[in-house]
C-alpha cells in the first residue's frame, strides 16, 4: 500500500511535517508542493500551533523537486512556469507563516529542498548534512522569490557560489555562512530540535509572531510589512499574555501563555 508522501502531526503547540519518500531521497512531486503549501497555511493560521518543524523521513531532508516529472510537467515554458508557481507557493507559505518554522536537516538538502530550508526561520542539521543548489547543471533558473530566501539565509557570497557552481557544501560550511543555527550530533539531533521547538511553543505566541513579523520587515524594508509588525507589536501590550508574563515574573513562577 502506498504511504502518504507528507505526514503531519501536532502535539502541545508543535506541529511536524515529514516529507515521506525516503526511497526517493524525499524528492517532491508537483502534487506534494501543492499539498505542502496547504498544510503550512492551515497549521500556521490556527490557534493551536505555535511552531512548525519540517523534516524528511529516513536519512535525508530532501533531494528537491522530483526530476522524473520534468519531461511531462516541466518540459516547456508554459508548463515550467505553472510548475514553478507551485514551488513558489510552498516557499511563500513557509516564509509568510505566522509561526516560526524549523528545518530539521539530515543528509541531502538539495535544490528545492534547500529552498524549503532557506524559507524556514531556523535550520538545525547533523554533521553529515550536504547542501547544494544544482539548477545550473539542469539548465534551469531558480525561482526569483526563492532566491531571496537563499540570499537572506546563506548570504550573497554563498548564494553566488552555490548557484554559479552547483557545488556541494557540508554542514560546517553552511554553519560558517550563517545558513545553519547549529550542528547537532546525530544521536542528539531529534532531542535538540525538540528542545528548540518546545522552548518556542512555551513562550508567548503573540510576542513570537510579532518578532517574526518585525524581523521580516527589517529584512524586506517593505512599508506594509513594517506596519503589520508595528500593529502586532502594539497588540501584545493589550494582551492577557502580557499581564500573565508580568504576574509570573513577580510570582517567580513559569508563565502559562494562551495566545490571547
């Protein structure tokens, strides 16, 4: 029986999306790009999810788009643009998610998989992780909007190197470039990802959302995003969670935030 290509679970404010095609190194079909965007938009807009973890099944994060579909679904300019739109929608869903998204990276993180990771807020990898953007070896261009994620996440110099050479870099190089938050040993990897996710989920959701919006506006210099960030920040001062935070601090206890 065919397994679900995307697995979604949620518990205590932490949602996990698993790209579940390990036999294909978690290559992503067009249908999966569409489904992934839908899952992210649904999870991040609900009241119960405070952080999302994106990961791959087995030993790899993702080899990117499933090349076996390219002749039929990406074989001419019209179909290529339609296919790219599904890529971009998934990247945008991660980029614009109201809640933080953590990419938990093992093994291969190539092409569209690298783009997904770049669109996330935080990236944690194992020491053996490998990163590449091989578009130049396929004769195609990477989506312009997703290239912005790569430049922000890895820096312009590394973005140039990865896209011009289509070369691979290891986890240490990705860490040095600022692409990774940290490298966690394989035996502690899941524990460490869980620690970071739970810490975020336990903090005040309105504050975290305001911070994400403010960071995005600082990077984009977009007046509309700056206005949204300001409004979200102002709303925290009227929230029950702000009162709870003050009361917990005064009472020397752990706050119980409700996102209200």
